[in-house]
């Protein structure tokens, strides 16, 4: 789940998206005669979504590309499309282009680890949550902070996280006297910064951290959720939903009807499966 604050200036990208996707969106009919659900995501944020070269594990070809997308978000998109008797098309966009694509109608929805914030709700509608995340940290196994029991124990740590996320904007400032270094452009970049020793700690969500442990066995996860000294975040920042155009309430209702057939145990099972097959390079 990628927990991000919506950047209002991203709306300016909408105009350019309209021209890029001149073919249009909006549940178009495919060659099979069924409607197509056009779903946007970054295709670069394991375990939620990533790019791979083949269709192994049930990956879906990325629109206009020879590459394929897979991960938790793709698994969820496939389940929703199949339940609604629709074909699925995955559209790869950078983060700041996702919401504008929904607003312009060039895609039907975004499934990309978006938190259901009041800020985003001013622009788009959201389904009920399709995942619930928690905030954790990662350090190296030889770090002086490896035995930290709470946020206060991280005092003075050199840290970073991903640009435009609550991990960077909300969580890191809660660490006493933290040396907060410039934000990284992507989750892989922040993990490389930690692995290389440029910083001592990164803040992220649980699925991202679990996937990182597969790629970097020398990292250790710090989870303060059972203590009295955890990061303070609101529920809207950890409830992850699917964004839909406000003028498409019918689609929102249809997706909600599908999500209602799944339980939190189903969400965890699917996420664990995604983590188990995620490429180590993501």
C-alpha cells in the first residue's frame, strides 16, 4: 500500500493525459464483446505492483507494452474484472498522473495502494478499503537502532522515505531530533539508500517492508504497533482504496459489491502471495 498525500497541482496533468490517451477509456468494449476495465497503476512498487518480462504467475500485459504487470494490485484488478465479467487492461502511469487519469476519464479506476484521504476525496470517489496497512521502519541488522522499542528510541537517526508519502511528511518528523535527509523518488530508491549505508532508517508500510526483507535479508523490520510509542497516523491514511471518477458511481458500487465478497484474511492471503513471488529487483 503506498500511503501518499495527494498533490493538488497534479490536476494540471489532466490536459496532457487527454491527448496521450486519445483512444479514450471508460469501460470500452473489447474484441471479446465484453466491456474493458481500464486500471491505472505505477507498475513499479512491489509488492503492490511491479513490471516483469513475462506472464508468469498470471501477470497481465501492460497496455502499449511488451512487458507485464503483477502484484497485489493486479491480483485484485483481475478478481474484480472477472467478477464483473469484464476484460482487464492495465495502464502504466507515474504516480502524479494516476488521479488526473481518473478525472479525465482516460482510465476507469486506479488500483495502486492509494490511501483514502479527505484530500483525495475532494477530487475522486473511493471504494471501501481493499487493504489495511500499518506503519513500520527498516534498519540494517548491524544498526544501533535495531533494538528500538518505540519512536523515542530512534532519536537522532538519519532517515528518509519516499517522496510525497505520509511516511516522509508525517511519520519521520515525529522522531526526536531526526536527521531527515531528502526524500527518495521511489520505494526501491529508498531501500537502496538504506542498503548502501547512506542513511540508518527508512519508514514505510508493512507490505513494502515485508517485500524488502526478501530482497535484502540484512534488513530488520521495526514494528511499534504493540507499544505505547508508535507513529501517530489517522485511519484515513492507512485505509487503502480504489479511486473512481465521481461521475461513475455505478462502477464504484459494482466494485464495492465485489470487495464485499472478500475478507481481511483474503486480503492478507493475496498480499502474502504477492510478496512470495515479487522480483528481488523491485
